C-alpha cells in the first residue's frame, strides 16, 4: 500500500510538472485576417511631352532654389535644355495667404502659388515628378495639399560602412545602426572631419531625394553621444565623454541642420535606456540603479535631453524605442550601449512624463515607438489594444506622437493590419519598410504599393493618424544581406520603388498604386512604353512570388502563439536568410497546416514558375529601350537569383514538411517523398552556393541550419531501429536472467533482494547501459553537449551515493536506483522506437496529450530515483541521514553542471547545445541570443549553482551528524 501511495504522489508531482510545461509551450492557433492583395499592372499610356521652360523664377531662398533645380534636372532628363534658375522665369512662383502650410496650386503662366515656402516647394517638386514620369503639367488652379502632414524617412544608407569584406563573410547579424562610426576617433580630437564631410555629402543627397519623393522629416540615430551632462557630476574629472560629446555637436550639428534649412523636420532617435559606463555608475550611485519607475533616474535623462535640445536647436524632437537593445546594437569600439529596461507600464509613463515636460520647455516633440518585445502589457504594446490602453491610456499630451508598424507584428507579409492604430487619443504615424528585411533585403522585386495604400486608407478611419515613417534602408543586419546601400551602392533602385510610392500615397492615399509604380518605372528605368509595361507586369507578379516562395501558406495564414510569444508567419526562415532546421519550428509549421501539406509543397513549385514569368518579361525587353542598360542587367540578374533561390527553398520545404509528415503518420510515401526532396535539395543547394556563394550583390542564403536539420532527419529511422534494438536486447537479457537476483531486483525494486557475486555488478551495469544508449539515441549520437552533462550528472549522482553508503547496502541501493532509472530509460526508448528522436520532439512540441502523459511519467520516474534512494538509505542511516545523502548526491551534479555553464557562459552553452540538438531556431543565438529571445535570466546558472551548493552543504552536514542504524551511541 505504501508503494502505491508513493507512486500516486510521484505521478501527481509529475502531472504538476507536465501542466507547467504545457502552459509554457501553449500552442494557440487561429486564422489571420490578412489583407487581400490583387496587384495589377497599369495599362500603357503615352508620355506627355515635357514643358518648354527656359527659365524658372524663384526667390533666392535655399529650399526653393533646390526645388527649382529638381525641375531643371527633370527637364534635362527628358531631353530638354537646362532652364536657368533665377529670380524670374517662364515658370514662376507667388506667395498668397490662405492656403494650407504645404498646399499649393498651379495657376496659368504657369505659376506655383503657395502660402509658405513649404507649399511652393511642394508644388515645384510635384512638377518635377510630372516631368520625369511623362505626366502633363496642368495649370488648373486646383489646390493640392497633403492628406498626411508628417512624412518621415530614415537616413537610408547615410554613413553606413561599405565594407566588401564584411559583406563577403555574411555572418554578422549585429543590428547596430550608428551612422557616424566612420568619423569616430578613439581619442582627441574625437572626430575625423574628412569622414564627416563624406557623411555630409551622403546626407545632402538623401535630403534632396527624400524631398523629391514627398517627405518632410528625417530621423537621425543619436542621443547620448551628443550629451555632456555638464553640472550633474555624471563624469569624473578627466573623463573624455564630455569632450567627445562637444566635438560631436560641433562636427555633426551642421550636417543635420542642412535638412532643417531645406524644410525638413529633424528627429533624433535612441533606444532607452541609453547608457555609458560613467552614466551607469552615476545612476547606480545617485538614483538607486536602473529603476525605471523612479523619477530620480528620469531627472538625469531629462537634463540630458534638455541639453541636447539647447545645443542642437534645429532638432525638432526625439524618437524613443524601448523594445530592443543590448550587445547586438552596440557600435564596436564605443562604450555607449542600450538595455531593455523600460518594461512596465509605470516605467513607460514615468519616462514619457519626464521627456514630454522637457519637450514642452523647448517647444519640441517626443515620438514614442510602440515596438516592444517580451511578455506582459509592455511586451504586447505593439499588438494589443488593451495593452495600448493600459500603458498609454493616461498619457495625454499633444507633443506626443505614437509611431507603430502597419502590421500586427514585424515587417512580414501574411499579417493582419495593426488595429492598435485605430485606438487611442494620441497623434499617430504609421511605419513602413521599403527594403523588406525578411523578404530578401530588397534583392527581390517586391512592389508594396497596393498593400501600403490599403493600410493607409484603413488607418485613416482614425482621425489622429497624421503621418508615416518610411524606412528606406533600415531594419535588420547590414552585412548579412546583399551589398546594396540606398542611393550609393548596388541595385538599390528595387526598393526605392517602395519609398517613392509610399511618399506619394502619404500625400494622397487615393492615388492608384499601379499608376505610381508605372510612374516610378518611367523615371527610373525607361520611357519606352513596351519596357514600362513589361516591367510593370513583372512587378505586379512580385507579391505573388514573395508570398508563396518565402512563406508556407497554410501556416502563414494563421496567427500562432507559443512560449508566450507571437512567432512570425515566415517562421521556417528564421530570420532573414536562414532557413531553419529545428524541430520546434518545423513541427509547429507542419502541425498548423497538417491537412494541407500537398498545398504547402505545391506553393513552393508555383513560386518558381511565377519568378520565371517575371524573369521572362524583363528579359524580353529591348536593352536599347532602357535609359541605362546596366540597370536592365541587374534586374534580370536579380530575377535569375530569385528563380534559383526559390528552387532551393522549394526543395527544402518539401523535404522538411514531408519528413515531419512521416514522423506524424508513419506513411512510407511521405518518407520516400522526403528522401527524394532531400536529394533534390542537395543538388540545388550545391548549385546555389556555387552560383551565389561569392556574390556580394546577390548572396546565397545561409543554409547551415537547414543542413543540420536534414542531417538529423536522415538519422531518425536508423535511430528508431537502434532504440528497438536496445529494447529487444533488454527484453532478451531479462528473459534469460529472469530467475537471477539482478533481474528480480531491477523488476521488483519494492522487494528486498540482496544481489551477490556477478549480480552485484549487473544491477548497475544493465541500467547504466540503458541510460547511456537511451540518451545517445535521443541525440542521434551527435550531441556531446547534451550527452556529457546528462551522463556526467548520472555518474556523479551514483558515485556520491556509493561513497556515502556502507558496503553492505551498496548493491541493494544500486538495484533500487537502477530499477527506476531503467524504467525511465525504457520509457524514453519506447518513444524513440516509434520513429526516432524526430518523432520524440515532434510530439513534445505539438501533441499536448502525448506530451502531458510522457512528461508526467518521466518526471515521476526522475523523482522516483530520489525517492527510492531515500527509502533504501533510511533503513540504514535513518531519515536525517538518508535525506543528507540524497541531498548531497543530487546537489553535486547540479552544482557541477551549473558551475560549468556559469564558467562557459549561459548563452554560449545554450548555443552549443542547441546547435547539436537542433531544437530551436539556429538563428536565435546568431541574432539577439537565445537568452534574450526567450527571456531566460542570465543569472540562472549562478542561481542553480547556489542551490546545488546549498544542497551539498546541507546534505554533508546531515550526513556527518547522523550514524548508521544499530551503531552504538557516543559515550
């Protein structure tokens, strides 16, 4: 009866563990309300002849002269002589009150009429665009004004390093976006002025291009590097940070001021918390540490922001992000850094109150980005209306602008529109990305005009939506993708399309995106109607190609929640250029669409066909019809690359999904299809790497994780047979030795059996063999990072028990512990015998009932090892002595393994472990890190070491203070 009670208690504890595991993994799936895209090519139309302006008359004001020069450049591009820009001309301007700030009209003359320089400049830029795109310039007196008044752009590629060696390596997934790095010197004078001049030239080109596209504001990374904190005592005497900050203001202040002079607003941007070593030390000393709900901390940052606004009067505001930060964002060689520390609603409100107060003092604005990561109200701020209200509901200030990505997630396709943009009382702007980082980094044609128009028109239901922020180049790692730098290097024109169309739509969301695409083609590639129409037809197919070739549709069209997070719809490529091979992702992708595997596989093949049609359309155009035949060559090369890439991905998708289908169903047809697809993948992979492995403009995808996944998949069936063989061996051994004491001891641990002779060896050898082989099979015989600590822990546990137990009880203890360990190993081997480790992990990730049963039994057996050890020891040394020895035996391996992990580093240890077991996306550790992505405390090994060490100390004390049963009392 006592045995039955003990078993029930152990099963109850195991069930509690299973419930916690199930709650943590908790897979939730529901259909996603994804915008329907039906892009079409605009019909051909004749080009309007360019107007015959011989002169353009504008006041001698820099921004108007720049806009007039844009008109002159457009006329030259259309073959007209360059008009003279002066005080008077055939195209004139006039100031007249009563029009909107950026509104204008074109009266007969023609004359551009506006109430402000901004309005007149907007009219001139629109005329320049009409000239370039072959659209008639009509002087009809109609007032034109932008629908959205705030139209921000990022810096494009200004200041970004163009290092061919780094692009060739392609393995740097850091996310640093500093644009001043090339000008930073380690010591006085701190700034390389020649490098600053180069950055300034790039910035001026960006300003000119952005103004012509309709943007009126620019976002520049930077904050702490411009701040001295003079008078606060942040920096000790002799600290170089204040001198460096003053040098940065002197050098870069005039650079950024140029945008202001040309009529653009300038916003600096920073992550919070922004830190430097002396600032961190000061906050620890004076503000009680990084307590982000404490006003003392924010008083320090308020002082810094106030100083910044005073030193850079042309800066119109500060943009703040709280959802990303850490080592991946740090500029090498600089000690400025950031941390994700503003993680509670109270902290967000405290920060915004402080910064908004400073903004009010200086007549500036604060732009707060809702992009956030993690679990809880702040972690869901970007995607949850309730979280938005909880965090920002009490913050009412018209100097606050809230910026949010248009999609309910990151910049992926197959996502619903972000409905948090429809709520709240705050001023809102919508974020778009031109160079879609997750869809080829802009190396694949990807016309987003229709999607962006649909989103803008939906969000305008909220009258507080007043602007956009277009990322021309920003987002994702720089050198892990193609060597394309906006306005500078490579075929950047492919994603310039989206910057152009989004800028035009922000001024007028009712424009036809197909016509805008055609306008862009005319201004960028050709005025030949046949070329324009062919390219437009290819671009109209681009979304179909992207959304099928890079996504597994049956999965992507659902919203999935797991581990308390929202996995992206492209999860099988995680992230950017890394097709993943891990069991968690591939099992989940399959499970969500398990009844539509044929459709998922067919999508991959269809995407190849779509890409080929695009290539054929562009390839059939006459090179003579292109303004620059080099651009035609780049376009065709990009489409060749897309066809090849989609072939690799289609083969891999088929191999991965069919293999998981076999794991799930055991269908031999699925197994054979998986093998055939894996063979095709091997061929296509080799061709892909041979063709693009050294191509900086069109680099090969990183296939390391996919290769790992398929290598493990190939071993699943052999491992299943290995598990069956071990089980058969155990069965034969027990059948042959069923009357021997060792067999009776291992099969009836609740009975008193005293093995002797060879049986004393077999009671631990047989379980040890089962434990070792079970773990080896689980790891495909390919994961020493798992085997070594797991088997080492078992060895230490057994060794400590042996050393602290009298000789007369060692065999009995070995039999009891071995019996339960054997039971647990048989349970493991039984699951592995189905279809190998792949099946084990597939069921663990996706089958909640099977997982609950297994985790309950396995956890009960694990705890049972401790329980039977205690029960046997209690007979000889009493309760206290038994408890001491069990604590000592259990604490020793815990302390040893956690100590090793602490020395190696948790992130490094998890990376090695995951690389060998292929359980989680390989890219996790290459990007932000497994600990950051999953919110694993980095102090965990230290805590485990302390727990294990505490158990060792307590266990040793109890062991030394007890005596064996029957021993005489002292004295």
